[in-house]
C-alpha cells in the first residue's frame, strides 16, 4: 500500500514540475515602456475584532515600467485615501506579474490577469503590505481586488478598484484593439 501511494505521489509530483507551456512570443501584453493607471478604489479597514469597520474610498495613481516584457512590471503607487473621517496620503513600491492572457481569436488579447504586490506608507502611521489579483482589459481599464495588512495600526485593508490607463505604451500594430 505504501509503495503504491509513493508511486502515485511521485507521478503526481513530477507532473507538477513540468515546465508550463510557453506564452506566445507575439503577446501584446506588458509591452516595453511605461504605463500608468488612475484608480478609484473603495473597501473596508478592519481589525476583525472590534466594530465598527471603517469604509475607505480614494484615488490612486500607479505609474509602472515593464522590466521584463510580457511578464513583469515594477513601479509605485501614490494615493489619497479617505477613511476614519480624514484624508491620508499613501505611497510606496508596487510590482505586477502577468499570469495569463485571455484571447478572442483573430481579435487578439482581450485581457490579462496579474498577481500584484506592494508596500505602502501612509500619513497616519499606516504601513501596508499585501497584494491581490488584477485584470487588465484591453490595456485600457483594470479591475482589482486586494488585501493589505496595516502592521503599523494592526488592521486589514480589503479593497476593490476600477482604473483607467492614462499612459499607454505602444503595442505592436498587429493588435486590432490598439489603433
């Protein structure tokens, strides 16, 4: 019985370590250059022990540079957030790793999905570390869901955001969604 279980584990484990299929070299996602999203975000600030939880809303700007074309962007986040009856400023480094694309046949790439991470410092002792998942649609809009731990104030920030790309890098002319 143990021999059969170890054989199945070896078979299953080796299938996990197979190289992932390579992304096509012609993907228009994460082209070289700069990008910059202006986001409207909202969510809650909570320690999950006491009530009430605080609502937060604000604007953030995410300038980023593509460090590894088709794969990785690095940059910053600058924000103005209203929570607990006051406005605060937040800033810090951010990174986005492209996980996969969704294509629409001959029409090209519709969206890409990214894993994001960041560390932000705020004007009222906030020190946020965390990340989330972001969908970038036509490299024009984004929709993100994030969670950050404020280890300065011992709270959690759970957020959703919708953004518009103000700085669009040039893509290959073969993509019909980029005139």
